[in-house]
C-alpha cells in the first residue's frame, strides 16, 4: 500500500456525501483534525520527555498533560466526525475549540 493510497483512505469523506462541495469540505477537515491530533500528541510527548519533574511544579505539569491529552482526544473525535455525514458538527466543534483556546491564551498568558 502506497502512502498516497493510505492518505486517500484516511481523508476520504463518507460515501453518503454526494454533493461535491460537501465532499470537498469534509475532505479538507479530516487532514486538519489529523494534524491537530498529531501536534497535540507531539506536545504531550515532549512535555513528558523534556520537562523537568520539579515537585513544586507538579500540579501545573499534571494540568498541562491533562489538557494536552484532552486535546488529542477532542481532535480524534473531530476526525471521526469529519469522516461521517455529520462533518458540519465536527467543523463546529473545531471552531469552538479554536475559539476557546484563543480566549484562554489571552486570559491566562502564563499557561
């Protein structure tokens, strides 16, 4: 199996989507969700490997790791929904996540 064939299988929209515009939107959302999950997973692994285990910062580390793990799970859900006829719901969840992330970054710049 080639990489191109694997990519087609990973990003193919649901067969129930007949409209070319809907298929295009669903096909664009799937790789974005995969990329988001991959980036969050890399962040989680980098945090586990490279961040020192200072006991005084343990609560912050646990919260950071929990947030990263939740983001990986959320992007997994977005990806799974993007492969169904409910890709619009997946797009809405992705938009809400991005909006909340921007809001929390401005509210808590130290996070």
